[in-house]
């Protein structure tokens, strides 16, 4: 039996065992990490595994507002051709925050020839992982995602009202058990939905910002880790709506409070399951150091993957619990790359640049791809940095959105990681979004200049 047929059988069997499901959605993940797709009748679920669902290849390349990219060859030059959307293997996932019993089937895009469409972010990550497999290595990945709960009735970000006390949160409360208890029913439903969707949610903590939380996702293989992160963000936002809250993964919803990060921990296992970053020392193996070298060498041109939006660059500022320099160090949370201490058998790299607003597939493809280039080319990293890594003498990440787009477009390493289709689509998407923001006059500009200049 083929893989697709097996997946199809699992989906149909699951739906037969869950006759209460009334609504079935199918969706692919676009360049911005947004799920886009169709609602289909339950009785048509079988054809998903047999034939897939046809959707335009360009659907993964629209901008953050869902608009076609002007000049995108996938739309205009080719006649906006369809591709085939096939199940990713996660099956049908129950959704408990909607008004009617629902489920979603995650999909990814293929050409009509059944070859992967490499403009699909999930396919881009799968391509990187295949390259690791060819050299006998398997990435093991865990993630940490931060988010804010905010008042759904406010016109701008405002802390939520505690369901327990009836009072609005008004202070930062890092590691506060009270805040976790205030929103206990919300977290209960998040963990329940994560269990139902096979998302390995682990520890939850209150973070530095008012109404800010972090949940860790346990380590797994690279593709499932990205799947888990994408699904987790949907779960948190959906459950928040159910509880009359808004959850945001914006990089910087409050100008003067901590931003939302997406920290990635990874190591590499060989065919025997041994961690090749571990050589029994505190320093880590030569393979690990070469991976660090690749990450350092490609960090400037990869920044657009980690900070893909206008708001992203408000987070990457000195002394904000987010990195601003291209740096690495041992047990140093001010550097972009941190090598955690502890048992050498768990030796790993923590990548701290990405914001929670980034697309998990592109983040992991960028991180693992750069590390692989470092290993292939035996790139030696600079000396690890000790102390406060916001020093002026360290090389900096691109300071603004346009600079990051230019670095991504012109970089030498990015073409070794991503297919030209995704590369050109992502650049065009971000340039259109930049133009969209540039055309808007903000309230601050209006109030500052109206009768003053």
C-alpha cells in the first residue's frame, strides 16, 4: 500500500470513528506561516489521499494581507497553474475552539508531475532534511514559543483582564504562578488540544512582559518540530478566542515591553543515535563548531527568515532580551547563538534570533541549512563571546526590514539552502509588503507634523 493510500485510510478511518465532525478544512502553509485552504464536505475526504486537492501553486506566495504578488511569475507568466495538495501525514486533526465540531487536514504542495513544489515552505525544509539524511545525520529539534494574551476589545495592545480576579494585569511577572493560575482554564484547553493534535507541549511559564507566556515543545525530528510549531500557534490563537481573549505572536506588540521570541534548540544524531555535537567536553565537537561557523557566516542574509515583518525589527534591539549582534557564546543569553551547559550528551545549539511571528518551516530550513553548509565547508567560527553581546564592536544583524531583504536577495549562502522559486517569491512578497507599509501615514506622524512643520 502506498504512503498516500495509508494516509487516506487513516483519515477516513478517523472520520468514521468521529462521526460528530461536521466541518473539514484542508490547508497548506504559505510563506508567512499562514494556513490557507478549503472547506470540503466530509464525504469527499477519501479523494484527498487518492488524488489530492488542486490549488494554485501561487497560494503559498501571497502577501500577509492575502493579496497576489504583483509580477509574481507563478501568477501571471504561467497562467496561475494549479498544483496538487497532498496530506502531510498528520491525518485529520480535531479542532475544539469552533462553534461546530471541526477538523483540519494539513497539506503540502506538489507539481502535477508529483515532484515537490519547492516554493512550499514545508517542502523547502524537507529538502534540507534530505541533504542531512544523505550524509547520515538527523537533526533533533525542540522549540520555545512566546506569546501575549491581550484584551480583545481594545483598539491596540492592552493587557487582558484576569478571569480569576476580574482586574486587568498591570505589571511584568516573570515566572509568576499567579498569572498561570489566573488563566488556568485557557492553559487547560491549550494542553488538551495539543494532546489531541499530537503537539508535544511541555513547560509553560509566565514571561517578562505583562500577559506574556512561553510554552516549550519537546524535541523531535526537524519536520515534525516545524509542523508542531505551526499547529501550536493556531491552537493558542483559537483557544484564546474561545476564552474571549486574543493571543498574539507579534514580535513586538508593546513598544516598551519584551518581544515574543521563537528559540530553536537543535543537535544532530548519527545513524546509531549518537549526538555528534558531543565529544565529552564542555567545548563541543568539531562538527558542532563547524555548524556554529555556518550559522554565523549565514546569519545576516538569513535574518529575513527570522524577522520577516515590519514589526519584527522592533524586537531586535539592544538590552531587550533579544539579540542584535552576530555572535555566539557558552551559556550567554545575550548572544544570537547560545551553547547551553549541562550534560555533554545533551550538547546542542540554541538559536535565539527568530521572533514568534516567523514561519517555523523557513526558520528551521534557514538554521539547519546554514549549519549544514558550515559542516560541509568546515567553517570555523570566531571566538565565543563572553559578557554583554550588545557591544558596538560586534557585527550587527540587519537593522531594518529593507536591509534584511537586500541581504537575503544578495547572499551567497541562501541559494545553497533554498530553491530559486522560493527565493524569488519570498523577496517579491516582502518588497510588496514594504511598499504597503510605506504607503500608510501613521497616527503618530499625523499628530507630530500636522501643524508643527
